[in-house]
C-alpha cells in the first residue's frame, strides 16, 4: 500500500493543479463578460479497486510500474461540464494552445457516439509534475461533455456496474430512450444558444454598471 | 456599505453553515450504501444589486431593516440538486424533521409549474445564527430541483434578464420546447429510477467488499 | 470498519460544522474593525489508532459504544489559536454564551500549567448533530491557546510519542527551556498588546476610508 | 476598476496555483515519513490600496502597466512557514530545482536581519500563467520564515502602520525585546531539532504499521 501511495502521489498532485487551472479558464471568461464554455469541473484519482479491475481486464500485473502508467491513461481524470454542445470545441481549442500540458490523443465520442448512446469528448494529455525528487511526467484524461451528456453517463455507469456490462434488453431499451431525451435536450438548447449567449453578455454588462 | 456588510454578515454565516449541513446529508446516505437524494449543493447571499431591484419592485426603502429582512425571504439562498424527481420529496421530509431549523413555508412549483415552464420546490426556513453579540434568527430559502430543472432554469433566468421579463414570442416558444425536453428527460429517468437505485446500492456494496 | 465509520460520522459532521462556526467568530470581529481574538482554527476527528490506544490505557473494550462516547471526550477535537494570552478569556466567554452548544467542563492549564510545561485552555462541550435518522448529541473538545503555546505543544507531542512518555533527562531539560522561551515570548507580546490592538483598529479603519 | 481586474487576474491565478504546488511539497514529505520543512502556506494578491501606496512612494503612475508589473515584485505573494530555522534552506533548495518557475533574486534577511529586527528569507520568481489569450509571465514573491519570525512580523506590521513607520522610542524598545524573545525561541527549538525530526519519523513509521 505504501508503494501505491508513492506511485499515485504525482497523479493526485496533477489532479489538484489541473482543477485550479481549469477553474481559472472559467474565471477569465466571466471577468471578460463573455459566455463561459466551462460550467463546472470535477476531478479524481482512479480508485485502486478500479485500477485493479483494469489490470485484470488487460491481463497486466497489478503493481506500480512504468508499463501500468502508460497503459492506464485515466489514473488522473478531469471532467469539464458545459451548457452547450458547441462549448466543447471552444474548450478543446483552448487546451491545445496551453504550454503547461501536451495533448497527445483525442477521441470524439460526440460525432461518433458509442453504440450504448454514450457521448463525450476525451483528451489524453502529458503533464509534468514537480516533486521533491525532480520532475515526473504523467498521463491524464480530460473528458468534456454537456450537462445532459454527463447526467445520462452517470446513470449508464451505475447500470453497467450492476449488470457487469450485460444489460437486460428491457433496461437497455429504457436507457436508449433516456439517451434520446438527453440528446433532444441538447438539441433544443443549441437552438436558443445564441440568444442565451447574448443574454449572458448583457446580463454581465448590466451587473458592472 | 459598512451597514450593509454588518446586516448581511449573519446571512453569509447561515449560508456557510447550511452548505456544510446539507452536504452532510449526502455523506450520510453514501456511508449507508443507499441511493443519495442529494446530487450537489450550491449557496449564495443575494447580491446587493438584486436586493436593490427587489426593493424597487416592492416600493420599499433600500436600507438594512427588519422589514426588509422579513419581506425579502431569499437573502440567504441554498439550492439542492437531485438525480430524480422522487428524490425531492425525500429531501423535503428530511428537512422538516431537523431541529436546527424551522420550515415556515413551502411552495410546490413541481405539481403546479409556473406558466413559464419553471419547475422547482421552494422552502422558506427560520434559522438561528450565533453572533458575537448573541443569537440572530434569519430567513433563508432552499430550492430543491432535479438537474434537468436546474439546467432549464438557468437558461430562462438569463433570457428573462435580457428581455426584462418580456420575451419575444419566438424565443418564448423555443424556451417552452426546451422545458418540454427537460421534463421529458426527467420522465425517462424516473422510469429507470428503481433499476438505478438498485444498481447504486449494488455498486456501493460491491466497493466495500 | 463499517461500524466505526457509522459511529464516527456525526463526529466528522460536528467538526466540519464547528470549524465553520468558529471561523465565523473571526469574520465578525474583522468586520467590526476590532482586534480579533481568533488567529486560526484547526479541527480533526481522533484517528482510530489513537482511540485504540486510549481504550488500552483505560482498559475499555475497543468497539463503538455509548460508554466509549462518554469516556473519550476528544473524539471530535477543535483548536483555536490566538495572538495574545488575554484573547483566550475573550473566546471562552463567547463560547459560553452560544445557544448551539453547551459547555459542560473547563480545564485551565494556563493558570495551572502541567508539570511538563504544557499550557492550554480546554473546554468540553455537548453538541447536537442532525442526522438522517434524527438528532444525536455528541461530546467535543475545544483547545484554546496562543501561537507560542501551540508551537511548543506540537514539539512536545512528537517527543513524547517517540519516548512513550519517558523522556531522557537531557531532552526533558531542553524541552523545559523551550517552554520557558515560548512563555517569555507570550509575556513580551502581552506587554505590547494594547499598542497592537490599537494599531489593528487603526489599520482596519484606515483601510475602510 | 475593470482594467485593474483584468491586469490582476493572472496574479490571482498564479497565487492559486502556487498555493496548491507548495502544499504539494508538504504532502510529499509526509508521505515519505520524513520531517516536513513546510508547516503551512498562505498567499494573497496585493490589495489595490497597497499597490497605490507603493506607486506614491516610488513616484509612479497608478495604472496597470508593464513598468508597474516589473517594479512591484510582490503583487503575487506567497508565504511558507516552517518549524525550524534550518528548514528554510531546505525549502529554498527545493524551489531552485523546480522547472515550473525561475528564481531570479534572493534576499536573506535571516543572516542579515533588518535593523527593525525583521527576519525572513525572500525569493523573487518568474512564473508563467496560461490564459485564454496565451501565456503571460509574471513576477511573484515567496517569503520563507519560522513560526516565531512570522508571529513577530505580523505584530511589527500593525505597529508600523499605526505610526507610519515612526515608532515612539518606548514601543520600539518593546518590539526589540519581543524580537529577541522570538529569536530565543527559534534558538531553543534548533537545539532540540534533531531529536524532534527523529521523533517525527518514528511517529509516522509507527502510524503506518
């Protein structure tokens, strides 16, 4: 356990730093009185139990190692929630331009949603952490999604866990209908998006006077 | 300004305390491995500009006073977000039983949604705050809603601000359709609610072993 | 372990609430532009390992029970640090007047310091916590001390742990000299206390203009 | 005011990030069961009123500018408090090795204390902040001191403010005696430092088993 704590420490540090940095994006947009693409941020270090499951799945040895650090890319995980689907592209563009991290992979499950109905945009980054023994570079995953996508995904996650990935047909159908309802909500929101963005600017400008 | 700071201090203190207390509800459910009705909590003291607008609207004098403290019931405001519509009743029942606050009014905008499409459950409470000069009892408002209700409400709020409550017909229509999509999502979610609640219990139990 | 988590939950909740409440005292003094007796606050739930040591020492059974809750009074522990020795009395008076807790015991290790050199003011309180199953009243300990007392105490704590309470004569002497130096610092500070209190008021008033 | 908010935003962001990073140093030492040189961290952005005073003192124009950013080096300020005088050198060495900041100046007011009795170690760093418009490099000041140095410094600061730097002889004498008492405490603590460091290691090791 001591070895795992030491191994996971830079990941914990990275999650703490990245949360502060991503929240900073939100603050800057607010200060400039424009619509902010960032609604809220969450972050976590993958629990040991989930790392263990992953090693089983991939037939790897369950011990802290360089190989494990390379293969399991979401040990440090951040999630950015936005109001509108279009905000996702804005955030991705902002992340690509930063000098304190390097985007090494992108997976677009929005243009190409998973068969389950899962929608989200995933980015894998390299991130350098300064430790008391020098610099360590780790991988981290940033997931970007709308509130509706996030809502649905948390439900699906629980159900998959219960049925170990083998959903009964009936439940699978209901989950699909919920995915459609979530998608529909995102669509309707997109239609009033420009109106709302205007309104938010007006709203902020008004506050300042 | 100094007078307003002193007047608002117990409200700020109440918001800080109530946030910790409501978050405690969430922690307790999690610890007992049952579905938690509380998804997340936010809180704020009403900004002075909004208090000012309210005094204009109600033709009151804009100054710290007992009358103002009685008439503007949401100077201290808390919001509880839940996954499912049914969770709202669970939370209300829990709040009614607490000894550290007194529920003095309830407004059910879920059974009776507002013409705009607004849905939410509002509770007004009396809450005693201990100050360095003795006990002060203040009023606070707690709003309880699903994630979908909350999403829609934040959009409507921005638009109403822009148009000062007079939405153009076209925008009003779009907002209605978004309200329907949000309602639909809540309905679909309710249909798989029991499955998900089971799954969450299973999920937590599994984690423990 | 599950049983202990459930048993300790109201203590954790109490520590969280009391930290917010005691920090509120500090904010109020600052707002009123007078010297604040509260420098900073810390809090913790007693670690299980320390609870275990205590049960050994007192020949009690190590299991969650009412008896244990009554005998070990510092399962929930808060610490208030102040700048000046005189601030301690101010804080004690403020705590005695609160309606959300009941002071049931006071131990004055400042007028009567322990043979080791330990100085601090201890208060035992009864504190009601609202849980999802109703109200639970717990005991908590609040320690009040100056920064110098706190500094010395943390050093003594480490040393006692190492030597299991049996300090070698040489180390015991050095610790005594450090206690004297800490006491001396408190004395010198007391002598300029009124000057500084004035200065702080002036300082704050100046800021406001 | 809007211009100042925009100008100060990267400084605020830097303070938030550096607090998380410096706290990380503490966590790492704790995890490795060795004495941590970092006791606690504070940080702040210099208030506008203090920036204004500084511009008066240096006969500069009070407006956001590159010149101001270069001349006032402590707009972003961090403070690291330690238990022992020797810890200061350890922290300085750690900071010099980091790749996410550049130390550009050091002022050692410990070997060379100020005439007032002020002791502290100051470091000026260059720190790159990622904004939504690209990278901005700012200056920040990190002050490193023992708890006793910090205690004395906060008292001196209040008094100097009150008397605008012209302390009456009597008060000046008292302040000197307090500085001596603080120095004395640091000396006594240094003498038991190795004992305590051992004890802390033992203490942590013991906890782990």
